[in-house]
C-alpha cells in the first residue's frame, strides 16, 4: 500500500475505498499508531461520539458505530489538499437498527504525518442521526448525566507565511468581512447572482437552515442567524485552499437569544469562488447542541 505524503489524495482515495468496505483490519494500516479520531455528538445517544485514540480506540469506535447503525455510507465528492492537511467533502446516508434512514453531508478534516492519517475530525450534523435513532418525529430527549455534547477543537493547518494569498482566499476573506455586521452592499458585490447558500439543520426549529439561492435569500439566512443567535466569538481557526474552493474551520460558542441557553459548536465552511464572486457556500455545522439550546434544554420534545 502506497502512503507517500507526496500523494495525499491518492492515499485518501484508497482510504475511503477501504472505509466503504467496512473492514477495520484493512483500514488500520492507513492510520498512525497514535491516531486521534474525533466525532461530535451527544454520547448518551451516539455512544460512538467523542475522541478515540490509537488503533484500539478506532476499533472501539467502529464496534459502537456498528452496534448503533445498520449502515453509514460516506462517499467522498471533493478532496481539498494543502500541505499535510486535507478537507474531504462527503455525501452521507445511512440506516439505524430500527430501520429509520438519514442523510446529510460531512467534512473530514485530516492531518497526514509520514504518509499516514494522524488525525481525523468529523464535521457533521448529528441531528438527522439522532432523529433517526429515535425512530422519527415526534421524539423526546430526556435529561442525562452524560448529555454534554462533545465539541471538536478545530485543528489549524500549518501555515506558509511566505506564500501569496490565492484569489479564492481573497474573495472568501472579503465575504467574511462583509458578513460582519451584514454589510449588504459589500455582500452583493461578493456574491454571484446565482450563489447557493446552504445551511444544515431542521428548518422548522432553526429558521436560517436550508438551501438559499441568490444574494437576497443568502442575506435573509444570514440575518436570521444574527437575529436568533448570540456569539461569544466567530473565530476562523484556519483555512486551506485548492483551486476555486476553500475549506474554513470556524469555532462558534454562543447562546440562543430566545432561551438564553448556551451552545458550542465547531464547523467547516466549504466555499467556492469564481472570478471574484462566491458561487457556493455550505455550512457543515452540527446543529444538535443548537437545537437543544433553542428548545430550552433537556428534556425537550421535537414535534
């Protein structure tokens, strides 16, 4: 098996081909002995969530995952690679042991060291999985002593201070600057007329979620975020870029303005820019903790 750091995309394609076959013994050679494997979610509902260390930790992760889910298929659609860091964009779908199905994309933020995966962080919305595990709506989430949501600490990529900023990065930074304070004139300049703005989450609970088309709809979603959520900070921890697409790590602690309850989530934005305009923005956010804060904390009912 070739695991040269000079060809990380080749390594990752082989890794995901092996992952699809669900053969853990064949998967482990791709991983460093001291690998850290991280998945966010409430561990009382998703026992496979949390931080898993080393090969034995990854084995335990897959044991618990396979006990909880009948299937969990992740298909890579884009590899964004810069140096020793990769953001792998995945389509996701699966089925629980009770026969309920779920869908939802994910991003794996991966560090490669000496030709092997040394860290994998999964940025994925846990809410569709939780809903499926309860058999669909309505469902009630009870109070639990182990109910705290595991929050991934975003891992910044290595920086090359001497490298000039690519045009894609300049455009993405201009978008974030315009989003601060929702500067509509600046946003209109940076958004393409057919920009696709996609936010994960249940739209009936979180009003800013869904797929929004065009600058006006994108700004409507952004406005709903500002009106319903207070952020302690909105911190871009790191960014990698390949071609016309950037992957941006964001740390987001805050609270619901309706209930005052706190949440803390970390997300990946996948942003595509062409000719100085943003054409697509996808927010890979885990809304499980946000939903809980919006509904007043545990126990809560999703109707």
